C-alpha cells in the first residue's frame, strides 16, 4: 500500500511540475500540490503505523475486542 501511494505521489508531483512549466491554471496546480502533500502525509503515517503495529498488538485485549464486536452486531 505504501509503495502504491509513492507512485501516486510521484505522478501528482510530475503533474505539478508540468503544470508550472506549461503555465496551467493556478487552481489546477494548487489542487495537484495539495493532493501531493496529502498523499505524502498519508504514506508517512501508514509507514509509521506499520512499524508500530508489533508493539501495539501486544497491548490490545483481543478477546475483549472480539466480544465487543459481536455485541455490536447483535444490537
């Protein structure tokens, strides 16, 4: 998932560079730049959560979570 976000971010970055080079409408460039920033932030957040998952997994009470999920399904 993180790798595919990398390609999306790269594509958006290339779009922004081409947009500036060919003087596209500033709104298109702004939307492309904002999307590039958002994809970059999401990718970094995903990589951080993936690296923290082994630690967090030890602190979750899985039987309690599963019980809570079955209680929500019954409601």
